[in-house]
C-alpha cells in the first residue's frame, strides 16, 4: 500500500500517458483503438486532443439513444440523489414501475432483472433447464439447448461452452455440456437436431459479432413453428438487436415471431447503467422459486429509473422509426459504392455490415482519419451501428466518408 502522500490525482496526461497507465495496470483482455475519449454527446465522441468522431460503434448498441441523452441524465441525477441501491432483500419504488413499463412494451407477463447481457443469457439457460425438468419432464441432467454457429452470447464459462469460436474456449475448460450447435439460419439442421431431450433453441435474430448475419427470410418463423410442434422453448437474445436497433422495437418482429423467453440488455438503460432482463410468460417464469436465482444489483432503483426513461424516450422521440428510415436510406446508398473488394452490403435498420474479400481493419483505420469510428468483426466485415438519433445530414457525412475511402485512387 502506498503512503497517502504518494497517491495523487493524475490530470492533463497525454494520450500516450493514459495508454501506458492502462496497459501497465489493466488485464490485457482488449486491444482498443489508441484514442482517449473524454467527452461524448449524441452521435459524437471527442478525444483529449480536440478531435471529433462520428460514433458508429455505439458501445455495441448500448447507447441507442445517443451519448448522455439529457432526459436520461436528468432522471439519473435525480434518482442517484434519492436512492441508488437497496438490493432485492427489500422492495423499492422504482422496480414495480420498471416491471410495468417493460412488460407493457414486450407483451411478456413476467420479468427477472439482471445487470449484464451475459447474466441474462445465463438466467435464460437456467430457466429453460428448470422448465425442462419440472414441466416438460425431461430426465434429470439430460436437457439440451440448441444454439447456432458464430453465436455470441457473452463470455462466462457456460456461454463460451457453446460458442463455435475455439479461441473463446482455449484453456478455459472443463466446459459446460448440454448444447448442440447448428448452422445459423438452417431450418433443416434445426429440425434434425431436436430430440426428446431438447428443451430450447437459443439464437440471436441477427448475429452481431458473427458479422451482422441476417438469416434467410422466414427462418425465425419456421424455427418458432418447429419449437411449438416439439414443445421446445424459443429463446431469442435481443441484447444487441433490441430497442429499435434494426428498425423494429425487437428484431423478431420483422417476422411476427413471439419468443417464449426474451433476453434484453445493453440499450435498455440508454448506456447509463448496466441493466439486463429476461422476460417470459407466467407458465415459464413461475418455475423459479425464491432462492433459485438472483442478483445483488439486479433491479436496483437507479438502473430501473433510468431504464424507464430510456424506454419512454425511445417511443416519444420515434427513434425506432428513425432507425428504420435512416437505415434504409444508408443501405441503399452503400449499395452504390464502387469497389471490387465489397462482397455484400446487408443489415436491417441501423445494424449494417459491409463485407469485404480482404481484412476490414485497414478500412476502419482510414475511416478514423475521416472522423468516423467503426469496428471490424469476423476480420472482413465493417459493422456500422450509429445511435438511433442520427440525422440524415449525419448519415450523408458517414456515407461520404465511406465513399472517399472505397473509391479513392
């Protein structure tokens, strides 16, 4: 322990000094861009050197409402001054209001609040397994859950156990059994994978980390029908695709599907606080009894208050519609780009991919020079996910920046 006089507040550091501190004391689990962001507002990020960037990562869809939305900030400050946390050992004034708001929007009867997306997925897995044994009647410890290749549902031990990315699993065994992996969007593979021991099918409606992979039209509806026919729960992970990202409140609504279990997170709180949730109807959720599952911070008053406001703002400002309109506009413009390395432009709403036949990182680096921050995924895919508050003028700036790097001499 350092003496008090040795501990000082560090101010006005250079970018490299910040980087050195992070690298010296932080676990090396990320390789971030070497930008030091000190301020954010709407769709813009500002670094310590005064540069301004259009944010097309949006904290992986955590800030769908834009950075530091003033209405959320007001509620956040007010609630923080009154009460932040009491745990579920007590009741509080914000939790019931949060439950009422989110169940009204999703149409589900019950909710279990958590904090992170990975916690939400873990919760859904436990819920499906308990339902399998207590309702469906599967023999103890034999329940199976079907998942998809190139999925990304988090980084806990159980979740990486059903990833198809071997790098996520290396040296983290023994892994959790009970999962089958099928190709994403393959109805026949799903049909063939279902057995009497299958309790659930877990999927992202559109795979984000997998490269903004949109399944064949009709796949989700066919999957829903197969689940109904075989008494299998349909679990949809809308942690990244939910809350307007794809131009619908939830991506499954593009096919008029109704999941048995819905997992949400990220932008649920507008990026102000980690809040996730698992939703289902009573006949499923009621298999959980006191002591079966929980979270110290899940359902805390601060997270609930800001999440309520985030859901209200999403509706009041018509941001789902804006995502649909601006996303369609951008996709059509992107399809006019002339570059032999572009294989495909795809996506829904403001969840868009430009797939290349070569590494995408150099393109992202050149975009950074133009004032646009985006992230490559699956090596050859540029993923674009700006905040849903983006305007047509800002979309034009984004497109012009992309055009300049793809069509430069």
